[in-house]
């Protein structure tokens, strides 16, 4: 898998609310059965978005989506669907949001 690639959510239980998953795990750990992902939700579905640095917005297929960094989780790789878009050009924003979640800076 490739870090900062956006994937379809292959988990039928969560795909409706979180259609996309962003791989944020280092490729050095590709041998693990799990992968750390950040789910995305369409911006239009979020009523009150307060901490914007923690939840950056990216465009997915012409629609703005929020990276729900507070919902980051390690999941079984079988729930990570096909890759759809490389978001490595947003690396600084993504890593900044992860740093903010973990260290507050």
C-alpha cells in the first residue's frame, strides 16, 4: 500500500458514512496485517466543524471532504478497498493534522 493514497472503504458496515479511507501508515510497515487510516466524510454532512487544523478538507471527485483525523484507526487491510487518488501533494497538511492530534502543535 502507498502512504497518503485514498482508498475506497471496503467495509459494508461503515462505507456509507465513511466512503473513503486515507492510508497514513509508513510503507515500512506493509508487512503488518493492519493499516492506520483516516476516514473521510463529505463536507456537506458536517454541521459544526470547529477545529479546522485537525480536520483538513480535500477534494475527492469534485466534492470537498473532511479528513476525520480524530477518528483515525488501525484496521484490517481487507477493509481497505481499491486506491483511487494520491493525496501526497497534501502531505504537509495531513502530517500537520496528525501532529496536532498527538502533540497539540
